[in-house]
């Protein structure tokens, strides 16, 4: 079945066109085009927007705004986002990173969506045409979102951001799991604040809230993080796929979380 492609110069006009039945927004195409190629007959027309703000990256005073059409490749080479480059490079190989966008990654089902795991740890906001949502609110109801994502925003920590992707094929294999963490430490070395996000441990990126609570007031030593590792799997519902079983993901999560925290 042939697909129609409509291009609009503004997000507002593209959003209006998306109200028609059978339409789907086209960003980098790594999700929607694959679905169409695999026979998704619910899509009859693709909508895209060329509004310049969608492809812009702004870094000012520690605050970061990344347009939804910005690719993983663009993030990986941006001089002010060096600390985030590792998470961007975790998305596929070079060809995929040249197409995959921030907006599309927000909708990627497990075992994909590694960059969104980083955004969740960073407590990002998700911008749409008429406002913004906390990323956790957006992820909980992302299937019901019918507006174009325009950008994500967050305050980048001066220190304490950590990211790890575990895959069987390096460097571009599909995730067994991914973990991102933002930690703050008090002068005595104990953890005063923690946000830990997990990928592949549910059908979408999730917070490891029990592990976060167990880490507060502890030092980043083997003994100090032991309660955190014990609580790592609380509330998770890992996926089973050809890459790994839910059992295996549960077994290796504490191992890799420990390596991330001690690294």
C-alpha cells in the first residue's frame, strides 16, 4: 500500500493534519517506517514538519533544550553535551543514529529507547505545542498522546550523571538492559539525592524508586550500595524477548547496577 507524505512548515499545521484518520507523524522514520514495511495497514499517510526549532539544540546556564527532530548523531557530536554522548551512541549503529530522533526514542518500546532512560534519570520535561509534561507523566500515557513532541528539556548536572547499556553484540546490539543514574553526594561522601532509571525492566523506561531510597545516606562502596542492589528489582516487570528472558534480566540487573554505581 502506498503511503502519502505531507510536509508542513509549522508544528501547528502538522498537528492539525494528524487529526485525520490513518495519519502518523514521521520523525526519523526508524519506528513508523518499519511498522509500515511490516504491514501496519492502519497508517495511510505520514505527516512531518520542517519547523526549525524541532532541530535545534540550546544549552544555556546549565539548562538544555533539545528539539524533537534532533538525531542521536547530532547529540553525540555536540560539544556541550559530551557527558550525554555515551547515551546517544547507545542507540543502534551509525546509520540508525543518523536518523533516530529524540522524539521518536520517547515512543520506542522495550528493548529499545535507551536514550529515554537517560532522559528519565535527568528528570526531563517533554514539550508539546501547548505546554510541557514531566517525562514520567508522559511515559505513563504515551500511547494516548496525539500531539507532536516539540522538544525535551532538563538541567544537566555538573557531575554525577552515569549511563550503562548492556548488550550481547557490541557496540550496537539491542539492549539486555540499560541504566542511567543522577547522583548527588554530601561533603561526607554519602548520597544525598538519587534518580535511577532502568530500560528493559518494564515495557517502557521506569524509575527504580526502591533502589533510590535505599541509596540515600549511603556511601558508594561495596558495603554502602548493598541495600540498593538488593532492592534493584523491586517493582520491575522485565520483558522477555529473543535477546534475554525476564529471569535473566532480573538476575543481571544488580550486577550491572553495582558496576555503574562503583564506576
